[in-house]
C-alpha cells in the first residue's frame, strides 16, 4: 500500500491544511505529537500551552469523527521522545509509510529541523506551502526586492488591489487607503464595553490543564482564568461575538485602554488565527460583510482588515525574507536587562502594572498595551532586545516567532534601524494619559516633568532622545521632538539625565 504519513503541527489546526487536502482516508495516517521541546524552548505561559494542546486533541477527535486515522502521541506518554524528529522516526517505524507529507511551519527553527528529516528517515519528505496566508512567501520576496524601506502601507495597498477588498473601480472605498486618523479616540468614562463570554473548559481541556499544571509548574500564568475556545466551532462563536459587539466601535477606540477592561472592543481572535482554528480570508470577509450590511462603519472594518491583510501578512513576509539574521540587530545599542516587574507587575507605574497583570491572568493584552506601555517603556529604558523579545514570546497566547519577532524587534524596539518602521514608537506619559485612565490613581504624577514624583515616562522620553541623538536626529519623522530638545537649556537636559539615571539605576 502506498501509504503517506501526514504530520500536523500544533499551529496547523485547519481542516483544509495543504498537507491534508489530498489525504486518502483508506490508506494515509495523520500524525500529531505533543512534544516537550515545544513547551520549553521558551517557558510559555501556561494558558498558551493548554490552548495549543487542548485544541490539538479536539482537532484529532474531529479528524477521527470523519473517518481519518490519527496517530496521536500525548505529552505524558512514557515512550514520547520529546522532539518532532524523534516522534517522526517512531511513527515511521510503526506505520512504514512510503512518504511523509508536511505543511511548512511558521517558525524558522522548525523549518531548519524539517530540512534534515528526509536524510534521517530515508524516505521522501514533501514540504508544502502554507496557503492559509494571503500572500505567498515567494510573492512577498518579489515585492520586497530592491526596497531599502519596505513600508507596510504600500504592501497593504497592493494586497487590497490583489484581493479587491474594500475597493471600488480600482480605488479604495471612502477615498482613502486607511482611516487611522479616525481610530485614535479616548474611551469616554461612560462608554460601556462588551462583556466577553469566555469558554468553560470541557473534560479534555481540564485534563490538559492538570497535565500542564504538573509538567509546567514553574511557568508563569494563571490557569484558573483560562477562557479560550479550543475548537473551530468555539473560535467561530468568538468571531461572531466580536462582529456583533465589538467591531462597530472597534475603529473609534482601537487605541484606547481602560483599567479592568483588557478586551475593550478588540476581537481577541489572534490566538485562533495563529493556530489555525480560523483563517485570515474568512475573518476579513466576515468583517467586510458587516460593513456591506450597514452594521459596522468603514473606519472600523478597514482598521480591522488592515491588521490582518496588512500587518499580519507583512510581518510574516518580513520574517521569512530576513531570517535568520534579522533578530541579531541592535541599532540603538540597548543593553539594560529586563526589569523583574515584567514578570510580576510589581511596580508603582499603574499602566505597566495593569498591562502585566492582564497579561499574567489572560495571556493577552491588546496591541496598544503591548506597543505603547510595555513596549514603549522597553524602548525608552534601552532594554536589551533579546530579553524583551523572549518576554513577548513567552507571555502571550498568540505569540509565535514569525509574528512576534518582527513586531517587537522592528516596531517596538527599532532594533532593525528603521527597516520595518519609519520611526521609533516613543512617547511620554502624556500619550498614556490621553489614551487611558491608567494615570488616575498612579503613584506618579503624569503632569510633572521632573523629580521623584514625576511620571518616569516623561523624563525617560527626553533621555531616550538625548541618548540616541546621533542615530535619530537625522530622521525626518523625529524632526519635531529634536527641535524641542534643541530649545531646552543645559540645566533642563542635566535634570532629565539625572532623573533617568536615578530611576533606571533603581531597577537593578
């Protein structure tokens, strides 16, 4: 029998996956493995591990219900070798397939493993393109060629033209390519945000939770708050809830933050997209259908589509085009170690405390919390890129290196020298005060510019500009803050440096 073995990874839980598309249920076998290496190459948040393993088990059960043979190896199987390669070799010995069929992985390190499997197994290994994404890697590489500053906005416009989404007669509907200027409103105190209904763990998820609590006891995170969907049906329910309750207000308030409201109007579906329970095309088309039906405004739908069709596809393309060297850059020579409060939330800075505590409890924070609170602090304080990147990869349920690394290395830390983003996303406490209620009740005063009582973001912002003036002052998008810096007298600059040194030294 010409049998093939189809390996499905934990972020490939899509029935229409390339490597499953021509499967012969009478002959072929699907292999799914829970391996220790994937739980500990970084010590992932416990909720992320539970999400992936429980979703894998539910996906395997769904395949079996459709008459497909699944060879499933659990994490606590005594014979489990703990690695993809080891489990693949054991499965080949069990089933004697003629070929192994795979879909390309999301991460560089796993692709490197796959390159050696054909020689190690002594039989053909076919690696298929992952066509769940909207822009094939080869197409992105062609777009990138010759561009010294490959801005997402221009890639996004090409993708809009390619898909025809939100286009009319070859032009963007509404007359503009994006409506970002309309999507920066502060959340009014009386604005009611949706109450998101989580998903109660079923028997399979409870079993995985007990396993993770035992095997990953030293990992961070709160399992009692686990609320994620672990099936495609649940993910579709989460998407539908967002379309009804979140999308109509998402555009206006996508940059807003509120203490005690970690979701605001965000979709919270990125973990489902990144493990394959949802796919980009259906999500974008569902959002566009809401606009077409008059249930969601254009600024909200365009902003949401841009996050997926624009940023998500763009960072994936950059990752695969620029690895493995991309992560090695440190343009601003940031060397300070990651402060302990990133792991505990134990800091008088309320914005960071709220964001980190949300992260520990939910394995989630929305993109402005990640960029303009924890990320902004890391940038201003000069935290070491490799440590910051490891933190983001560890703590979020949706974090896989292909999406995490470009966002953090390039957008958050400007460590690539401006290849991804045209300027550093640096801001003082005034931005956080404008876009959140975090500053109320904080131990620091956001209105004070200097001294021990002042918001640290205020003097750290100017210290960041002083410290990096040789590298950043020539950037046209930094001209305004550097003009303000030039107008400061020597005593003010001396005070800024003193405040920053005092505060940063206290972290260590």
